[in-house]
C-alpha cells in the first residue's frame, strides 16, 4: 500500500493550489516539475494520478500527503469542482454527506437541485433524497415556492448545508 513517505519521494503537492507535480528521479527527468496525472471524464471529472502502477484519485492522494493516513471516509470537494484539489477545499464526509453536495444534473432546467417543472400538471415539483428514499415535497404554482420547499427540506434533512 502506498505510504506518505513513498508519495513524497515521487510527487510534490501544493496545498494552496491543489496541484501535484512530479519530482526529479532517475530516468524521469522529462516529467520533473510537470503536473501529475490527468482528468478522468465521467459523471464528475476528477484528476487521477498513477503511482507505482496504481491509479488513485488526486483528492485521496492529497489527504494521504497532508495527514499521513489514507482517508477512512470519502473525500469531498466543498465547491463541487472535482478538479479543485486545494487542501482547504477537501473534507472527509460520509456517502450521504457526499450525495448532499452533488452538482446539478446536466439535464436540470430549473437551476435548482430537486426542483422541476412538470409538463403534465403545469406546476413546479420539489423533492429531496434522504436515507436512500425520495421524499416528495409537493407541487407548486410558482417556481420560488418549490425552491423554498426544497431549501427548507435541506435544512431539515441534510447534515451539511450547501448552496443548491
């Protein structure tokens, strides 16, 4: 298993910017001081770095680099930017808390998580997910009413509070 000591032999991490760069070593002079890793495309784009032939998420490597221990929970990006691995942007969270901090879906048209316009009823619907269950918060004539219901539910059900 990768250790903090081994990681620091190979890579430098700048906690202010979240950027990893390769350190000089035999045969790797061309990579020295160049950014480590690449962006892995998916639901959320994360930086990944291959160390000793194993691919790691950069946010987890940042945790190891700074604390000396592998994270025992998920490492969340507070700002929802999976490429911003600055130390102050990272925190340990449970799976539920990480789910609470998801970005808007790509097909979201309302601009708010859990709020959508229902064409069949011509009304705004609000919902929230809590403990693996979807809770319907109601249908509303006005968008701002659905947004307010969603924000109130976040205050009630979420353990961390985020901008929606």
